[in-house]
């Protein structure tokens, strides 16, 4: 099995888990203060990293912009389609923070590989 299939498989798996988390009927329990924000950051960090590995031929600007738009759009859709879930600007910031953190990790990884 080629590495490309593995990268796409990881991305599809992570995307499915993120979609489940966002569109589940009720929000997850609060394990600690702001634990949901930690979940949003982690989910979008892993989604963006696996997505970038799978879509490595897409231009960097296009990919990272798409991920930031997705971070906002999925939160919006959650509030529209789930009656017990609401759009939260704080969740959008957490989603975007996960994407930006992934961008930092990906950039640092690239620079370390080039050195």
C-alpha cells in the first residue's frame, strides 16, 4: 500500500471523527473548565496536519486558507443543523487556533527537514 493511501486514509478517518464531534446531537461533557476549547484546538490541529499530508500537492496558501474557512464554516453549520448546539465565536477561535498551530508545526517540521 502506498504512502499516499495511508495519508488519505488517516485524513478521512480524522475528518470523520471531527464531523462526528461537531455534529453530534449534544455537546460533550465538560471535563474541566474550557475542555471543549482544548478539544476544538486538538481536533483542528490533527485535521489540518493529516489534511496537509494528504493534500501535499495543493498550494500552501490554498490549503491553509481552506482550513481556516472550514474552521468557521463547520461551526456555523453546527449551529444551523443541531438544535441543542449553537454557533460560538469562541469555538471558531479555538478551531482557527488549531489550524494555525498545525501550520506552525508543519512549517517547523519542513525547516528541520531542510536543515
